[in-house]
C-alpha cells in the first residue's frame, strides 16, 4: 500500500488552518466592533463610559 | 455601570468576550484531544489503509455544514415571518460558518479523492451539488456585502438562504438518487463499529466549534448594528457624522 501520510497530514493541517484562521478573524472582528460601539457611545454621551 | 445601546451593554461586553474566549479555546482543545484519540485507536481500513483517518475531519465538516444551513433556513423563515433583525443577523452568522464548513468539506474531499480515486475532482452528483451549495452561500455573503439598505438586504438574504438550504437534502441524497463515484453517506449505521465512536466524538467537537463561531459572529453583528444605529442617531441629532 502506498504511503499516504502526506494526504492525511495535509487534511488535518488544512482543517486546523481553516478553523483557527476563522477563529482569529472572528476575534479581531469582535474587538473592532467593541471599539466602534465604545466610540459611538462616547460620542453620544459626550465622554468615556 | 455600563451604557445600554440598542440592546448592547458596554461593561458586560468585556466579560462576555473573555467567557466566549474560554468556550472557544475549550472547544479547540477538545477537538485536538478527540482527533488524537480517534487517530490513535483506529485501525487501518482493509481497502483504504490509514487514509480512512481523513474521515474524522471530512465527515464532521459535512454534518456541521448541514447543521449551519439548517440554522440559516430556520432563522431566514423566522425573519420573513416576523421581520425581526436579529433573525437576519443569526442567519448571516450561520451562513458564514456554513460556507467555511462547505469550503473545508470540498478541500478535504479533494485531498481524500486523489489517493483513493486517482483524481482531485470529478463532476459527480455529490461533488457537484456540494460545490453548487458552496457557491450559493458565497453568493449570499457577497450579496450582503453589496446591499446597503438593511431591510432589503435581510429580505434578499432570507430568500437566497432558503434557496440554498433547499439544496442541502439534494446534496445528502445525491449518492442514492444518482450513480456516483462518491460512496454512500457515512453514518454510524454504515460504518465499521471500530470507527463509529471516533467519528461521533469528532463531529461533536466540531459542532461545539461551529456553535462558538455562530454565537461569536452573531454577537459581533449585533454590536456592529448597534454602533451603526448610534452613528445614525448622532448624525440625525446634528452632533456628529458617521465615524465608522
């Protein structure tokens, strides 16, 4: 039977890159949304909350 | 004490974020543990040898893709029925995670196909219907990016989301309805008992990650919407412009 290890390693590597990559993207998007909301709230109330 | 803005409160946001982070890290650690466990206990398949281990990532991606699109369908229907913006945001969050799972499913399928069938891709009913599903939801996300009016965006998205979800049963049944190169559906009933538990626990671990993805995206979308609404209020009151 041929050595199929590269295919198995590639499958697991791609899975982790996709899942972790998306998780990091979500984390950054949330941090940015929090900053935007904070800024908008401060603009509306006239100062830091 | 925080300031409440359109359903979002600032002070608990940081606490909610750290709790969310812990949930996410926990789900990823669980996935790593379940993958290691399943790989270590599964014996080589008679026909495929150790290539069978790709099943522990390929099949959970397929099952969780279906879960994500089920959420899209329910949330889209609810939006069309009740017209509540939160349902639209939930549908969009699930569609994004579903598109990720579908893309992953297609890539993993290609990696499995090459050593098994000798080709990366074939226009087989299962592969083609999965690719169509992927492009429908990529189109859904592009549509959302290009339509500015929130009501129109939500209505069109709900229609496309439902159309895409109608394709899910076709993807699932394609291996029975047509003669395909792809094997029948992998489920605990069609699998060798040696592989059943490994598949189940990996599917559950990926499902926890999917739930985290959808929740995290949904919370973020609500915050973005609240910030937009505050900017609109500011602009209307004449105290400031859009500061996005």
